């Protein structure tokens, strides 16, 4: 088996060497033939070769131009937008996202800072979050929406209630949204948590 592989590679190597020797011989014959020609004819042959190279380069440029036109036509057909236009739209998206984030933080700060006029203490939102989390069947999937979906309500007796929502998955892994009402006393302590499905 080893001898077979060795002789196979040897034959391939010999074939490659013979092929290149043949090419070099043909090129050498052509070079000698050209050198034996008169000077004027050699000059004409050189000029003809230059002309062929120039024609080939022009043909390649025309092919490239045709390919570019086809590519542009396909882009228009598919509906590919200009990258500069896409970058401009991405800037707009970033600005909108920044505005939404700023609004969310601002609103969240407002929620935290709002205190009923008749109350002497600030309600603890963490108590509401933890209280609602106890009702979730799968607490690891619990997500409170108190930044974007929350509203405070003042009561005449000095109490205050926070209305918000949360999402959590059930035992089957299906997420659902639930409304929450957390009632705070006048002292700011959480009194009760009601889940409104």
C-alpha cells in the first residue's frame, strides 16, 4: 500500500514537471522566433500585445460597469435602501429610544417622589413589588411594570393606592399580565395587595 502511494505521488510529480518543461519550451521557442525577426516587425508585435492588453482592460471595465448596473437594478427590484439613508434612519431610532428612556426614568422618578398631601411618610414601592411577587406561580419570571404602567390614587382618609401591573409565567410556562393594587396607610406602610386578573 505504501509503495502504491509513493509511486502515485512520484508519477504526479513527474507529470507536473513535464507539463512545466513543455510550457517553458513553447515560450522559449516563441521568444526566439520573435528575436529572430527584423526590428520593425518586433516593434509591431510589441505594440500589438500592448493593444490587446488595453482592449482586455477596457473589456473588463465594461464588464464591471455592466455588473454594477445589474446589481443596482436588483437592489431596486428587491428594495434595498441606500446605506446612508439607513444610517440616517438608525440615528432617528436612537434618538427616539433615548427620548423614551428619558421619559421612563423621569416618570419613574415622579412615581417615587409623589406623596399624598395628607400623608406624612413616603410609601415603599419595594413592599408592593415583593407583595405582588408572592402571588406569582413562577416567581423567577416575575416582571413588574411600575415604570411605564403605574398610577397613584389619593384617598380622603390619607391613604394612598398604587395601581400597576406585572407579567409572570404560569405552571405551563405561558406568560400573562395581571393588574395589581397596593394600598398604603397614612404612615406609608403597605396595608394590602390585591391582584386583579
